[in-house]
C-alpha cells in the first residue's frame, strides 16, 4: 500500500464535500481523515470498510493497486505452482 496514492484517491473521492461532513459520517475525527488524505497514515481495516461504504466503492478499489499477479519466474503445471 502506498500512503500517498491512497491519500490522493481519498481526496478525489471526497471531491468538494467538506472534510467535517465525511469524518462525521464515518465516525472519525477530522484530523484522522486529514492524515489519511495527506498520506500520513493508513486507516485501520474497520475504517477502510466505512470509507468504502460511504464512497460506494470497494476496499480493493481504494486501498489496493490493480495489478495482475506476477508469477516471478514460477511455472504452473496442472494447477500446482513449481519454481
């Protein structure tokens, strides 16, 4: 997880809504939300879920990168990974 990337996503999702409105809606402090949006902290899992619900997004969309898995030189044979 990249704190700065997550912070940018959270800022974009909030748009022009007041920070106080979002913080109150998900029951966190304004300063906590500010730290998440500034990339200073990553929220606990419980707060990730509340943020995702508030923004009508998934935790995956907000907090994780969407990259295909790299097998890093491993091969898969009959559904079993071998190095």
